[in-house]
C-alpha cells in the first residue's frame, strides 16, 4: 500500500510542472483508487480530532497507527533533533520539558497559515490543527524559562480584510511536551532514555491517507466532479472543527483553491508544501508573495528560473568535467 501511495505521488508530480505529462494523471488516479479502495484504508483514518492529534506522539500505541508509512526515531542517541531545533527559544518551562535546552533557530509558522488558525467557526471553535497543538504563540514563564510571546502585526489578507497575526509563533505539531501529553490524556515519558538535550523521539508520518484523499480530490476536481472533491475536503475540515465548504455548484477553479489550501493546513511541517507548489507551477510567485509579506523584497532577485531544484554540488561537477550540465538558475 505504501508503494502504491508513493507511486501515486510520483505520477502526480509528473502530471504537474515542469513535466506536464498528459498520461500521468490517469496513472495517478489508478494508484490512488487502489490505495483508497484497499480493505485496510479505513484504518488509516483517525476518527476524531483527538486521535488525529495523538498520531504524532512518540509512543508504542501510536507508532504508525494512522499513517500509511511513517518513520520512528528512537531516543537514546538516534533521535531527530531537527524539529526541536526550530523553536525560537532556548529555554522552555519545566512543565514543557525536563530537558529544556533547544537550539533557538527561530523558524516560525508562516503568517497566512497563522491567519487560518485565527478563524473562529460557527461552533465557536478554531481549527484543531492550530493553537496549542500545531502552533504555539507563547507560554508563561517559570523559575527556569522567561515568558515567551510572539509579536503580532496588522496584515491585509487575500479577501481584503485586515487583522493582527502572530509573526513569530513556533511550530509545535510534533513536539511532545509534557503539557501536550497531559492535555491528550496520555501519560508516557517522551524524554526517557535521552542522552543529550536534542535527542528526541519523533513519530514522523511520510505518507498519510489524507494526502491520498486530497490528491484524489484534485483529480476529481480537474474532471469537473467538484461535488465529490469538496466532500473529501469537508471530511478533513469537519474533523478539525472547521465549518464545511459548499459542495454543490463549486467551480473547478474554486475547488482547486480550497483543496490547495487544505493541503497547506493539513500537512504543515510534513515536508509536502514545497513539492506541491512546484507541481502547481506556483513556486516562484508564491515565494515572491511571501517575500513581500515579510518585507524582504530584495530577495526576489534570487528567484531565478529553475531554482525549484538545488544546484548540483561542485564536487560532483568536478569529478568528471563535462559529464553534468548544471541545473538551470545556477550556471554562473
């Protein structure tokens, strides 16, 4: 099932930019239907928001429970420090962690994504993938750590409205703090066996059923079946406490807009967003818009054509001179 799911991703990549393979979408559809129709597929769907949240906790009961394919980093010397080194603080409160030193790399949740988490829905709730689970805007201090609060700024959104958004909220989705574990009604020790401060265990999903569902929704929408595409979107949204979107009379353009946004929210921090932007062919304009939002307009000069790829390293170029042609955008 994981192999079919990965193959579906490959075909969806080939169907998009820069390949634009006209045959790849039908091949992707076949593999997606194989995965979604598999007798085990229902087991990969977390039935509630709380179960969805628990799947990132590094505990035996949830290792790979809702993922088609996941990787577990065990503690004790082979942990995954990268996720924890994103935090904008070096010291966190003791009720977060007993190993409370971090690298303070200050990698923040993007402003427009924070705006999605600020929305309040008709049930009086916000997106359950956001505050206090996926993102953290601050915490109270204690004897060990000073208080942290993300600054905010007034922003004009795509629909023309304005509002304040946190600009330095931290990525919190896969971080098993003691506070989060307790809030989920769990009692395991995420830090047992750690040999140093950054040796954390992580339950990292590589392919989830939601990825397959939303890829399939893209295909349905492109075929004009926007009603069924929106049903898939709403299945994911309603579990997250969000209001459903209209399912009937939705244009292909609007359906794709909603699917793309749902992928942006659902897969935050899972290493999928950039590859979506490339296959949609929007990587450059999306990055330019982000530079504008963050007042880094001078960086737009670096967005040369072809830079959706990394350069071929010079040590490889020099092994056999003339064997490789450097990727576009890095020739000089």
